[in-house]
């Protein structure tokens, strides 16, 4: 008797979950004509460019203010929390009521563990990438790092061809190379001024401990990991038809919260226990967290309705725009190299589009 009741309850839950899943998927299909249009892809490209520009500028400002330092690991963790909360609100609105919302979450998160495992892969890969970038920046000169780091644009294109069967024309390959060169010029000019001030102040340390081979190997590995992780996520968002797009986001952000919490404990656990989790937080830091959260959600939309290469173009444009902002905020004076690089990025965007 107990087994029959348990079986009936499971079947009932399964049917409610399936009903909720169908309801949410129907809601998502209603927006398909617009989201598949060129206008929508253009909008999210522009929005991501503006968001990334604001984020880069705010992040730099928040990390360069005197006596206003905060724990970056806590900001990363909170950004994942905000992304998950926003995603859950969207799912709740699509479900329409609390009962369907709960059953939809249970039916998708608990009954499909393989989907969660799949989405854990890019989260782990991005953690690996961040550590590789840290190693590369430790062992390479700033200029060398900025040049080699642009390989991620080309690795993304290569993985797009290998995993998504995309075909890039000769003009698009030219635009990708032009984009890489342009962003490199912009970043070299930006970082040269910073490096010069460091050398002038006599704070250049650690050169004797640098290993160029290790640095180059790290940045190459980081570029490969970055390209693969981005294209892998794009493939999941576009190919997994049975799972709701927002459920996939929820799974991704939930795993990101776990990794972020581990990072908080490992990186700043001792200092946080002494100074507090929100040490150094103010309105500017809260804006950094909000813009970082918005960026994650916008990127997922880019991967779903455009491509990982489009994301690379938007980020590159944001680097140029944030450098322009630095002219007014951080007293950065652009050189001819910067202007040529900025023009190269603009031409690359026009060619690719």
C-alpha cells in the first residue's frame, strides 16, 4: 500500500513537472520569431558592449581607489548569487504560480542530473582559465601577455568550426585577425603607460623569477580553455532542446556559487574572518557586482541567440570604449598605436557583420 502511494505521488509530481515544463517551453517559443531576428542579435550585441564597458571601467576604478579595497572573491561570489536569483525570478514569471514554479524546478534539477554535470564543465574550465591567466601574467611582460592573450579570439573560431560545424568565409577570417591585432594594439598602449609609471616609481619586482616558457605555455593553455568553454556553452544552449534555457542558466549559476564559495574560503577566508565579508563595500562595489551579474546573463543570451564569436567582438569593442573612458577618468593619453588599434577593431566589426 505504501509503495503504491509512493508510486502515485512520484507519478503525480512527474506529471505536474512535465506540465510546468511544457508551459515554460511554450512561453519561450512565443518569443522565438523576435529572438531569432537580426534586430535582436544587434540589440544584445550593443547591450553587451555597453555593459562590458561600464563593468571594465567601474572595476578598474574600484580597484585603484586609495583605502577602498574589498575582497574580489566575495564580489565574484555575490555576482553568481545575483545571477541565480534573477534567473529564478524569470522562471517564476514564466511558470505563473508558486506550485508550477516548485514542481518545474524539482522536475528539471533533480530528475536530470546529467544536464547539471554537463553545465558544471564550463564552470570548472573557467576556474582553470583564471588560474592560468594569473600564472601567465606572473611570468610574462605585460606587452607579451596582451599579444598572446588575443589567441583566444582565434581559438574560439577554431572550436566553433570543430564543435558547431560553422563555416567562416575568408572575409570573416580576415576580420578575426584584424580584431586580434586591433585589441592587442589598444591594450599594449593602455598597459605601457601603467608599466612606465611602475618602472619610474621603482616598483618593478620579480623579474628574476619569471619563466617565459611557463608564461607562454600558460597563456596558450588559457586561450584553448577559454575558446573551448565558450563554444561548449554555446553548443549546450543551442542543441539541448529538451531543457529550458533558463533552467540551464540556473544550473550553471548554482555550480558557479559553489565554486565561488570555495574561492572565497581558499583565497580570502582568513582575512574575511578578521575584517568581515563586506569589508570595503560601498555603492561603487555594489555597481561592480550588478554589472558583473548582468554581463553573465547577457553573455548567455549571446551564446543562445548569436554566437561565441559575437561575444568576442562585443568584449573587444568594450575594451576600446573603456580605454576611451580612461582618457577622462584615469588621465590616460592615447597614442597613434591606440588610434590605429581602435580603427582596426571598428573595421573588423563592420567586416564580420
